[in-house]
């Protein structure tokens, strides 16, 4: 048995119950990275626990891969991929571009996914065939757009500071060709791409839980998402997502040059 939209909504609602009351309240922050800053909050841990509890009760035969708790059954046919707060830095800064990512892999491929932004009341969902948006301005099926070429594209990345050495040089080649570039929107950039508002996202060092929900959302909206070497993105790594094949091909030529 596979989950339906109502179950994904229940998972997102359970996470929202833990995250939203802690947003812009001075929630406690811990650092997971010695010698650097990789923040995690009480909201991250509580939201993932709430999601996992519902999945385990409904689908005990499914595996679980999350950011804050141990993974279970990654060799199973169906594996949930969870990031309770993608964009914790935005969360602790009071910026509403973080989101809860809930993805479902079937036989290693991203099949269904949801991106929830509780503060703005927006929810993006891939049902296995199509991608959908629901928010303050209604509900509708969404599609990526074809802006024609990289020179007409709007490009997003978290920050140029995420790239080092050769990767930074390769990213800069793409940025120099884009019509407009913006920084710092985390998972929200991919949701905007799926909805046809932006054209390209280029990032690196992503984990499976960073992309698990985004893969079906973008692909089922008509977009392309792969690693920089053209491989499947389910295990993360350096990722490129584009609204059209034309823009993807142009950007890939620069990234691989």
C-alpha cells in the first residue's frame, strides 16, 4: 500500500505543530559541527520525531532516512527521506524560506514528495505523476517553465561560499551567463523552480534528505534534476535543477568544462 495526499498532509501538519510555534521565538540552537557552524534546533528534532512516529505506525515495513535520527531499513523497497527543517539557518534568522521536506523513494528512485512552508501557508506536492501547489492564493497543478536559454534564466544557489576551488570556478561560469542570480532560499528555490517562477538551481554537498522530496516535485513538474556529472540525484552530492532541458544543457556544458 502506498500513501496518499492526505497522509503527506498529516505528516506535514505534525511537523508544523512542532516548528511553527518555535519560529521567531528565540528557540535554542545547538551546533553539530566542531570547528564550524552546523545548527540544529529543538524544532528540528521534535518535527522529525513526529513525522517518523506517524510513518512507523502506518507503514512499519517502510525504511526511514532522516537528518536528526538514525536511519532504518535503507535496503527496503520504500524508504522515506525526511528533512524536518531544510534551511535551519533561515529558521533561526526568522526568514520564512525554510521548509519541511518529506520524500518517498521506491526502489531507490524519488517517487513522491512534499515541501511545506508553514509560515507562508504554502505546500508543494508530487503525487507520483504530477506536481501541485496549495497556498493562500488557491490550489493548482504546477509546471516548470522554459525561458529559452541560460541568458534569460533566473539562477538560485544558497551562497557562493558553499563552493571551493574548481567547483566555485565552474559555478561562476554559470552565474556569469544567467540573466539574474539570487542567494539564500534553501529548498524554497526548488519549489519556485517547480512552480515556474525561476529557471535554475545549482548547489553542492547536499545529502539525500536535502533532495529526496525535491526530485519528484521537479521531475513531475517537467523539470530536470541531476548531479553535476549527469547522474541520478537521490544520494545527493553536487546538484543542478533546471526548468527546461535547454537551460540544463547550457548550464551543464559550463559546469563540466
